[in-house]
């Protein structure tokens, strides 16, 4: 069996500081799914084209399939598993459920995290701004309309919080 | 009965599976982890057509971490057909000594991890003898063309010939004859989840397969047949499924994964495709060339309709002739016409096999027919809406598979849709002087709810009442995102008289679930919904009998709602279903657990109808088409869950926009697909979403559960001709080939300037 040199990497994932030995060629997606069992982050293309693997890196949406894990040393990562607080859902999660914005659900984690990144920067986006922010997250089921409505509604809920 | 009288049906409840999907908790195939799990990989061939002379596997076998290397020498070469039913034509093999398209499987590796498997693939040496290949289906039928299979020698996999009346007499009778040739592309499903399957063959002879198949029971039957096992030895379990649209119709990745599992008995094997493998090796929509000829009287009535079709099956028979036969049925079951003829050749080529895709032959037929109806309307000086209102089939007319229509809501669809898009006013608009020209177009279609009597339609349903008054709804019905677990739960709740929240879905697992034909043909709500309703009524009857003893009244005087059974004339007297359920299980001397059951075959196919109105803006300088608005009016019978129904229609409509304007699998001269990724194969993103207005028309079908009909597919079916007709109204040019790209538009506009 082949072995590779590994680098110790320390990062925060969903509020927990984790130290892992990472092979330098491994992507953040591989490490999250295979080493940390955080399978909520999905793999749709591995080439940065579909957005299913989106996670938050220091609050910004990034494609984990194009991010080498060793480069995230010292950074703060949030995956879909870390978005809700305890049993309380994040307003984006509740809005996606209530608006019927989830069909097969494979794009959902990435979609919600891209929307979260948008709302962090712009708490009151127009539908056009939402479309632009989510244009890298493909969905083949919904036609996006209910997703856009859910993000608008979640933004309202967050502004009231 | 009005929707207000229901307490569970007609409400937009959140889906049963949306919480787990929103928090990243739900498990798709690739998310499942098992102890001692191995991984599989497939070596794929680089030639469009070749004979495999030898496969040298020794180096790969010696690599540490490799558990097995599979080839045609040590794996069953029994032929199979991956498609639901269709056992009459089997020519796919797991591995063969001939490869027939770029990407066809050559060998497989089972190893301890992906990296080792990948390295092992590189150590396999294959000696190929390249053979002549053919890619164009019309060329493929010519004498002397390379043969894709040893038989048939003309590459024609199937020939179809059906219709009614006297076609020649019909054309003689016609005042006008219209003829045109239309061609459609090989659209890809692009479900967001690439295929992932896990199989484990236990030392006890039990094969378990976790797979995103849309038809667990048929997959069990097909795998048992392929590997010479008894069906009871095979267990199929659906994890969550990241989209289907027909891509996961019966077998997809399973034969390879199971072949691997059989080599490493006792250990689970996971096989997962990359996005590129999905693009290159998995089925696409049948491309078809449709020569269509229509004879029309001055009055506007149709007297003859003839189609001569060439359909491109690719390298293997999957849905042959299924998709093409249904294409003809959909073509001929829409407008009144006494004389019809459908002739088709389904032809092999050296390309990835075609298969089932949302619409199942209907989009190809509808594109040609609905563009042609626009021509007919123009020639006769009739409004395009009017000509459709005047000619469509109605209740009692013979429809799909010779079954009379039981409900037809297309008039309401056309009228409400026309109103919503502003049809009259926008049709009379002129904008020739502008660079951005707007136009509107319309198209209609009808699509079956299930495939009876062309195919087996059987769902058996089981409902058990728990001691706390909730009910387990044990389903064989696959939910690939379309939402049937939720809709079926609403039907069960309504019929049982218990709350929606108290229906617990037990998900498809053939070791528990009763038979279900699967999730295809827009059949789940219509067929499985009726099966669920019967099982629920069966369980309710048992509850009412218990309640009648407690309340000392006749069963007929009782009603169940929201978990209570009460006396109709004295609603204050009631008993909780929870109490009756508990008694049925643990009250000594009174036990008799409540189990509702059904085993159901429909006697109709209750087609739904749809009118789509498109408004487009064509930029005559760039050839870009922007869909400004779509109005989709759908006769759904009854919307069991309006939000789910809208979501189905919106999603299908956008997939239809992709089919119309951007999506096309390209092919190089040597048979390779140069665009196997989301950058070069363009599916719509948020930036391409027009304003889509969905209008639900509830015709309340007498044969459907609570009046419901199917909705899964039709949203896509008539989008392309609606847009093509809108483009015509904008720039006065007809487009007969899909997709309608900016290049084709510019080419046509340029020709016009030169003339």
C-alpha cells in the first residue's frame, strides 16, 4: 500500500478545534467526509462546478473540493452539521423546509451555506442578488424558485432576530 | 368534494424527509460507512468500437491492497437489459470481449481504498483491436455500415408500425398537408448525486444492495436473474436519492457493484461514479429525428397524421422499444384524428446507450407536433390557442393505450394560461424595429399517470397501527426527491382519520416493503396512492369496528378525523384512535393488531394535461434567447400537496428550458464526448430562472385517489415547442432542431440578410 508524508493541521470545525494529520494532496472535502465523518458536505463533481461541496471558511462560502485541506490550517470551518445551534435550526434551514425548497436534497447543504455567506455580507438582498450569490450552486430538481423565496424569507427572519 | 373538506389532502405539509436533508443528517449512498468496506473502480475503454484481444491483470492483482480484478474471463457474461421490464431484448454485459462506445467497461478492481484502486486500474494492460464505428443513426441503417452488434445486421434494434384508420385516404381528404423534419438532442439527467452503490454478499448467501434505484423490486428481480440467485436472496434498500428523472430506472451501477461484492464475499463494496463517468457512460434522452406529416381540413380539423421516426438507441438496448413506442402513443393521443400512422426504427450506434428520462418519448413527439400545430394555425388564420381548444381529445375519447379519458382539464389550462401571460395583447404586438424582440408561444401535451395497460402496474401497501395511535406506512415507493413519501402519507392520513404527523414512513427495503412497480411513468400518487388509500380504508374499518363496540353505535354512524373517532350526529361522543390501537395490542383478551393491506392494479391511466405559455426576448445581434416568463397550467386532477406539485412543475419547466436552449451532448469524430462536465454542458443555474407561474387545474379525476393524477414528468414535456413558437413570434423564424442555440439563431438571421 502507498503511504504519503502527512502534515499536522489544526482547524476549527463547527466550533471544535481539531488536529489531524493530513496528506498534502487531500482536499478539504475528502478530509471532512472521510476523516471526520461529516458527510453532510456532498460531492457532486469534484471539479468546482456544482457547488454541492460548499462550506464556510472564516464565514465565506468556499468549494471544499477545490480547497487543499492543509491550506486551512488555523481557519474556522462551518459545515451544514454546524449551522444549527443544538436542536434549534438556523432560519435558512427552517425556511428551506417550510418553503418546499428541498426536493432530493443533494444540493441543499451547499445551497444553504452559500446563502448563509450571502446573508453574512448582505442581510437584505434583492432576488437578483440572491440569484447571483447562488449561481454557482446547481440544483436539478426545484427550478430554484422556492429556494430564492426561502432565502428571502430567512433574511427577513434573521433581520427580526 | 371541495379541498376544504379534507384535513390532510390539499395541504402543503413540509416533506417527511426535509429536516434530515436540511441539517446534513440524511444518508445518501456515498455517505454510508460500513466496517471492512472495500471500494470498486472500473477501467473504461478509449475506443468507439474495438475487440478486446487480451486483458493483462497480473500486475494489478499483485499490488498490495487489491482484493480482486474482474474481467469478462471471471465475471458472468450473461446479457441483461438495465431498463424496467423489457427482458425481451438483452444485450448489455458487465464485461464483454467487445466494447461498443467510448467509456464502455473493460475491467474492474476491488481494493482497500480509492487510491489503491486507481493505481491498480493503471496497471491493467489491455490489447485492443479497433473496429469501424458508426455514430449517426441514419448512416447506421445503410447497407455496409459497421455493425454495432453481430445481430441485427442492419443495426435496427426495433421497428414499430402502428396507427388506425386509412392514412392514405386521410391525406387525400385533406385541404392542406404540412410536412417537416424535427430533431432532438441527447439530454443528460444531471441529477446532482453521482451514482453510488454498496453491495455485500454475506456468507449466508444473502445479497444486500444499498442503491439509488427508482425501482427496488424490479432491481431485485433483475439482479437475481443476472446473477442466478433466488429473489428472496436479494435485498434492495434505498438510501436517500440525489435525483432520478429516469436515470436510476431499474439497473444502473448495480450489476458492476454486485459482481465486485461476489468476489469478496462477506465484505461490503462501494462503487461510486465520478461526474465524468456519469456523463460519458450513463444513459441520456433518446435523440430522435421526427418526420411529421399532418393533413388538415379548411375547417381546422385534423384528418391524417403520420410520423416516420429514427431513434438513436446508442450502443445497447435499454428502453427499446419502450421510449419510442410511447413517443408514438403520446403523439397520437392528443388531438382528434381518424387516420394515423406511426413508423419508427430504433437504431444502434457506437455511443452511450439512451434510456428513460422524464417525459419518456413525449418531449420528442411534442416538440414536432406542437411546432407544426402553430404552422397549421398560422396557415388557417386561427389563433394558436383556438386551434388547440378545437382539436384536443376530451372525456370519453379514446386516449393513451386505447383507454378513454376520464378527465380532461386542458380547456381551463389554456384559458387561464392565456389570461395569465396576456396572450391576446402580446400576440398582436409588433416589434420588428428592435434589437431585442419579444414573442409569445403556446404548446399543450398530455401524459399518463402510470403505464397501464402497456406495462405492469402493481402496488401492494401495508399500514400497521402502533400502540400510540400513529401508523407505519410501509412503502416500496422510491422517493428520489419528487416527494411521494409525503403525498402518500397525506393520502393515508386523510383516509385513516389520523394526523399527517402521525404517519411514519417505513422506507423502501425489499425485505420489508411489499411489491411496488417503482417510481416511473408519473405513477406514484395515482397508482401507489390508490393502493395506500385502500390499505388505509382497510385499517380504518378495523378501527371503526372497535369504536362501534366502545360507543355502542353502528360502524356506519362513525367518522374518523385527526386521531378521533366520533359519532356523526353527536360529535361530542368520541374515542381516541390511540386508545383503540393500544387495546388492539396489549389489552388482554381483546388483542387483534390492526393491519391494513392492499394489492392493487389500476384499470385506467388518467392522463394529466398541460398548457405552457412562454414569453421570450431574442437579441438579434447575439442570438441570445431570454425566457422572460413561463406560465404552466397543469391539470393535476387534485393537488395532494400543492407545494410539492408546484415544485415538480417548476423544476421540470427549468429542465425543459435547458433542453430547449443549452443542453446537448457533443461528440468528436472519434466518438468521444468533449463536454462531460457542468462547465461545457450547461444546465440552467439561478441566473437562467425566468418568472415561472404555475396554475393548478383540479379536474378531480374519478379514477384517482381523491381525484389526483400524475405530475412528475409533464412539466418538461411541452416547454421546448412553447419556446420555439415564441421565438417564431418574435423573429419570424421556425427552429426544428434542439437545442436552439445562439449560433443557430444567428445563422438563420444571417441567411435572411444575405437573401
